[in-house]
């Protein structure tokens, strides 16, 4: 794989020649396949991966020996698991350390396609509120789809710019800023990231990241937490931006405390673990960086924000699609086999048989809801959202 010479020089200066060669070999090799199980819908036994290795820092993360066709697995569409890169699951470790079972109001600011938002929904307490935001409209609808399929209460998907949240002053206990970056950590998965990379783009990304954090900072409670993350390696977008947040905006950088066996690299500018780097030659995962900061000050504990509050009504909220994450009271359900489930997900009409009542019916596969049909007797009209349907040919 041909990488920019400026990138190679940058990494040689950061990690040394020996580690550089190991990194280059890893970038030129295959990526591991990992999923994160939805604990409200499935477990290892249900998914048939009892003996699969676990992601060390996330109890619901699982390494697969090969990459199956997720598109043709009804359990994927039912939200039984999410296909997520392993390194980014480290956020679960930070949440266990610093949030635990406390009810909080959380914001995932740059949330699409939904990997970290679904992780937040699984890790945060049932009484917590989560707003998942994405600035790009098409990506926001993908986020809405993935969160809808994942399920869970007290979740709102919005399509706003960071500056639109300024009116929500001191509302959030936790903000996740997984900021747009130069994408160095995704080089082996995304050749486009290699083509777009340059030192000038790194500087542009670093400036934009500071703007994003500045726009959202006043929304964080005094004493609140911000998780800052990127999928890149350079210190300009990583350590130097974290230091800038702490010094200019007012925060303490908290220790990430990875276990030694995880082989995570700490701060590249000193010998601390005030932040964490994930390198693909050291861990089974892609490149990733994260740090957690606590805003100066303190505030009294308050109940999580109501999603129907006057504040949230000022945001551009995406409406819920017609998708039941669990069967609704009074609705009939109809269990189908794998072949029928795939035909349903493809958008085809179904014939459900004489015992299924007419009207709205929830189609389930292995007990998990896939979506709705309107059963008129001779056939069941497919109500699965058109934009979610499988476009791949079903054999």
C-alpha cells in the first residue's frame, strides 16, 4: 500500500523506526471483524459465537474468525448486534470508570452511523437520556435507522450543527465528541482516506475540531465529562487539542487507565496514560485515539433531561420510523423462518397463513421484531421502510 511520505515521516518521529515498520505492515494487512452484541436482545449463545475471542475492553465485543454477509443475516437487521470496529469500543471502558450506573443526560455530537451511540445506549443506565446528533442529513437518517433497530428508551436523534446547541447551556452531564479527522487510523480500511491525507488537511482538521468543541463546551455542566476521540494518530489533532481544551476552556484531563495486557499506547508527548492511542500493530483493531476530560466546577445532581422539554423542541428532530423495537401491546406477531425474513427485508409482500389475524402484524425472526406488515388475508403488505430494504439479490 502506497502511503504519503509526509505521513511516514510523521509516524517515524512519533513512534520510532522499529514501531513504524510494524505499523506499516499492519496497515498493509487485513482488518479484524468485530461485532458488539446488543445485551437487551441477544447473547453469545444466541448468536452462536460462544467460543469467539472477546474484545478485552468491552464485554459485549466479539472477534469473528471471518466476515460473514451481514446484509443477509436477519439478526443484524433486528438489532441483535452492531458491526463496530474494536478499538472504538474502548469508550465502554471509560464509561464504566467515570459514569457507571448514574443517570445522566448525554450527547453524542457527531454520531453517524451509530456505533458509539448504540454503545452509549447499552452502557448508560436505563434512566439516562441520550441525544444522538449528526450534521449531514443522509447520515442522520442512517443513524436514526441504527438506533431504532438497536432499541432502548429516552433516545432522540437530531440533525443539527454544533452551534445550534448553544442555547442548551449547561444541559449535558456527558458529551462524546468523536470529531471529524484526517482518518490516519482508517488507512487499511479506506483508500479514500489515504488519497485525501496531507499535512495541510491535518492542520485544517485540528482547527475544525477546536471549533466544534468550542461550540459545544457551554452545553456541558460544570463538573461534566467530555470524551474526545479521533481515528487518527498525529498529536496535532490528538494530544495538542486535548491540552488546548484543558487549558483554554477549563478542564482536567482524567486518566484512561487501560490494563497493561491491552497493549494500548499512552500520551505520545509524555509517559502518562492521560489519553490512549490504539495502533493496529499492537491491538486487534484500527487506529483510534481518545481522552476524557472533566469540566472545571461542580453542579448539583439533577434528573436527566426530558426529551419533550422546551429545550429539545428547538432542535431539528428526526421522527421515529415505523419500526417496533419490541411488539406493541395488542399487536399480533408472526414468527417467520430465515428465507421469509429475508424476503420481508427485501420489501416483498408475504402470505402469512389463515391463523394470523388481519391488520397490523409484527414480523419476528427468532423472537426478535423485524418490522410491520398489514395483513389483508390473501397477502400481507410490506410496511418495512423502503430506505432500509435489502437491495442485494436474494437467492
